[in-house]
């Protein structure tokens, strides 16, 4: 949720920095504001990508371990035949 909020907020702010003239003078130059908003949008995308990669990377190992427990076979158990 944080990545989506960061991306959405920064994206619309970056679009409107130059599109709509402000009534008051901001503390930064418009270029600095636009750069900060673009970096915020990129940070939101990076958080989303890292989150998706971490979830995708964790799922197969969990499902493989669960399948191994269900089947009852384990490589650690010696076979005394």
C-alpha cells in the first residue's frame, strides 16, 4: 500500500509542478520540486518491485516444503533396508 500511495502522490505532483502555476512561491525551485516528485515516483515503483520479487521468491520454497511434509518423504531420513 505504501508503494502505491508514494507512486500516486509523487506522480500527480510531478505532473502539476509545471502544468498549473502556483499562487504562492514555494520554498524550492520548480525544477527541484519536479525532481523530488519524480524520484518519489521511482521509489514507489522500486518498493513495489522489491515487494513482488520477495513474495514471488518466498512462495515456491514454502510450497515445496509443505509438499514434502505432506508426502512424508525426506532426504534426511536414512533408508535401513
